[in-house]
């Protein structure tokens, strides 16, 4: 794959950081690309750490790991794209979680592929390019 920008989903960060057997594959897949995290991914990771009662040093390790990614905040344009994503999925009879809609909206706004292990979560999103382990 030609180097470029990739939006990375929460599950991919989790696999890499926790040392899951799927992590090395995704590390190779994103290597050499500018990797982007939607604000929603950061929020999900923060919730995950709190729910699982991580120690402060462990939380800091994850936060430090995330510094290698570019974090993208929401703006008015992305909010419009989010609304369009939710509407398109509803119209197609496919449910998309609001959090996943933010992740998809980020990838669409930046015109970047989304790297995720949960491609089915985004199946109803028009014009979203998905890259997943099964593609490789």
C-alpha cells in the first residue's frame, strides 16, 4: 500500500497496545503512514481505562503511546458528515452506533481509509474505504 494517511479505529489501537495476536498485523499495515485518531477513539480509550480500573502509570503509558498519532477534533463540517452517515445508515436499514458514526465521519471528512477489525460496524456507510485484517 502506498504511504498516506489512515484513520485508525479503537480496536486496532487496543490490539497493538495490549499485545494481542492481531496487533503485529495491524502494526505492519499502518507502518509508514500518517496515522490519525478521531477524538472519539481517544474518548473510548479513556472510558476503557476507567472502566477497567487501570493504574495511573498504565494509563500514562497508553496516553504516551497515543502521542505518535494525530488526533482530530470535531468541527461543524464533521458534524454535518456525522448526521449524513447516521441518516444514510438508517435509510439503508443498517444501524450504526453514534460513536462509530464519528469515526466514520472523520475518515470521510479527511478522505482517508479507516483501519478497523470491525468492518461490519461500518458496512452501511457510503463511500467509506475500509482496511481490515481480512483484506490482507
